[in-house]
């Protein structure tokens, strides 16, 4: 199942570009959709949105706490507020507003974390969001979604627009090739997408790390190892049914994420596996508990082994 | 309702605040007594909100930023018929919805608050939604003077001015005391009028215990078209109970039996003097 697309870079767009285009299209026919920005319409690719629908964009300025508070107020009054800000600021500076004004008060704000993970590369730690999964997982009443490719992004934005509950969507800046052309693999929050079937080992990844995981699976095939690759786009609620199935069907599990190894996708999977009695060789791949090496996004990820080669090496190691 | 009737209500509210704080053995006594006249005027003279229209998108909104003074809000909501007053006998008890801060699990509460500096941004968002939808409802939020150092207030003050939210009214319960001491000692925020005016707000200062003055202030909204409204309500922490007034120890002090009886007697006398 799942045909790996080997050469689609010409069509690949950054997920946050697809987010903005999808939101604009939805907002043209839904006047309740409001983009709320913190001087972030450029990086959020919302310049065209602002030009075409000036009545549906609210500029707050660089004030993330207020961004989320105002968005909560808008949402409580029936607006479909999309609060857009770099993930690093949105989920740290405005964390209390997310916790109280959005989640606890149950105001269905769509929190859009852009340029997430280490997308900002050499801009450094202040601009990296390697904590957002962890902090948001510890808050009740929020769905956490990290689309991997342009298809997942478009679907996630459409679902978020319909949601009556708080949602966090996380996007990066890198053009992302389609993971599969198999139209039978749909998209819904809380259901992982198996983008490649294997049988020997399972690689569970999310966001921009799914693509290198898929490339790793291709490399592994050359060594006779068949890997299942999952885009676990929704971290919360976690698709434990799928995880249980894959834990039963394969010999080992690797998780991959553009996040610190503490508190993210890997720990969520580990918690479930251990508590449900699945004992399999298991490895969490992510950024270790340190300030990252400096460099571009790809250099940083490569440094920590979050690459086709790194993931394939880890798979071989785990299976041996 | 006449001024006299509202004044009588205020005394009754004060008695209930003390009653339920004593019953819970917890509560923010001083601040609830300082803001109760504002809440009285809001709910009985200003707000277009009732149990019957609480789900209407056109209702006025009240968001209590100084959530710790929830006892004042609860006794007013009970009086307005949002829930039976006897529910307040469970205040702060195991599994009660009536906890020490506003929660939407209690009918009539608009937003869950408690952490400070949150009410004004949310209120600005609701007021902005009203403008976008071209609706006439208004949004009111009560801030404590002690929460003003929270930067989110000033972020929202900018937004309210930027978007000309003259349908938004913030009221500062300016009792000039907070848990550690006077505002001036802890973090001097004076002059509040000049600060907010410089942020583009229209400001009125009133005696926050003068029912008539409060009614007049609210009735004159918008103070200036195109500007958000601020009422600096000069109040007295612990107002109405002589031994509590202007004493920081009553920030969250709970009266003992003798103090409670003394307070009730004082309020009974106050009622006869209206």
C-alpha cells in the first residue's frame, strides 16, 4: 500500500503556504473565518489573505499573549479565529492564554504555529519550538496536529475550520513532497496514516520528519528490511489503536520528530506501549536535551540523525 | 430600579458575600466588598443579560478579570436568577462548580478567569467581534488595580484603542491595596488616568461606591465615540465593614463567628440608614 513519490519536488510547497492558500479559499465563502496575526502575515503567507479579505484579518502587532486572548474573545463570539504566530512564541509566551482562555474556557481558537521546530535554523534557540508538543500535551482540551505534507495540511486546515474545539496546527517552512498518491489513505484528526507498509519495523514520525522516514524505508528495502511508515500527524488524541496493531505486527518501533525527545511524540508512544504491555525494541529520535548545534534546519536535523541515513541506521541497529 | 433600591441591594449582597465566605471558610473578602457596588449597578441597571437571553449572541457580556472576587459575582448571579442561591452553600466544597474563581460551569459566567491579566484581551476580542458583525452589544470587564502590572493588559489596551472599541468598557476596582500592601508600594501604576488616556482611552473617575455616580458613568457610554471606555472606580477594600475597610489583611481573610456577627449588625444598621 502506498506509492512513494520519488520526484515531486517541482510541485512541493511549504506546508504553511498551503495553509494560507487553503484558509483564503475557505474564508472567501465563510465570513466568520478571521485570521489573527502578530505582525506575522508575511511569514504566515497571509499577505494575499489580507489584501483580498481585509475585513477578515485582525492585526494585533507583536503581542502574543494578547493575540491569543483576543482570538479567544473572537471565538467566544462565534468567529472562527485562526491565531497565527511563530510556534516558538505562540506556545511559550502565550501558553497561559492557551491554557486558560482557549482550552479551559473552551473557546475553539485555531492556533497556528508557523516556522516550527528548527525551521528558523541559524536564527537560533529563541526561534526554535522544540517544546510545543510537550507543553500542549499537558493541557486538556486541545487537539495537536502536525501535518506532514501538502495534502495533510489542506485537510487539516479544512477540519480545523469545522472544529468546535481548540486545535493546534504546526507547520514548517520547507517544501514538502507528497507522501503518497493513494487516495484511499484519507485524513482525519486522531487517525495515523500508514504511508508505507512493511512488516519488520515501524517508523512513526510526524511533520517534516515523515519524508526522511519514508526515504529511510526505501533505503532499508535495499538491505531487505521492510519498514512500515506512519504519519502520526495527530499527537493528541494519539491513535493508540494503530500503535497497538503495529506493535503486534512488527519487531521494533522508532519514533521521529522535530522536537525535543522530552514530552513529544516518542514519549507519548512509549507511555502507551509500556502501559499496554507491548514490549518491543523502541527508540525515540528527536533533538536531545541540549541547545542545538547551530546551522540550517537540514544541518541541525542531520546532526541529530533525523535524516534518511540516520533513521535507516537506527532501524538496523534496533533490529540487530 | 431607584438608587435607594440599588443601595439596599448592595447591603444585601454584602451580607451574602460574607455569609458564603464564612460558609466556605475561604474567599476574597476585601475585594469582593470593594467591587460589589460596581457589579450591582452593572447587573441591575446596565447589562442586557439575563438567564433568559444568556445564549443570545446579542447579549451584553461581562467578563470578570479579577476572578478571585468571584463571591461578589456569584451572589449577584444568584440574585438575577441564574441559579438557586442555595447552590452557594457548596462554595469551594468537594465537587462543587462554585469554586474560588469564575467558571463557565456556573450559569451566567462568560469566561473562565482567575489568572490575572486575561480579562481585557478576551473582552477586546469579543468587542471586536461585535464591531465585525455590526452588532450593538457591549462588553464590560472588571480589573483589579493590583493586576495592572500584567503586561497583557497594556497589550490589550493598545488593541482596544487601535480598533476604536467604544463598545468596550473596562472598570478598574481601584481599592489601592493588594496582597502584599498598597499598589504604590508593590508596583506604582499611577497615574492610571493619564496612562490609559495616552493609550487612546476615554477615562472617567467615579466613587465606586456611589450608586448614582456609577449609573451616570455607565449611561454616558461611549464617553467619546471611537475610544474604548475606562471607569476608574475609586473604592475601599472591605467597604461596608468598618474593621475590614482599607486593611490588607482582609484581602482573603475570613471572619470568625464574632466578627461575622459584628459585620452583619453593622450592615443591618446600614440598611436602616439608607
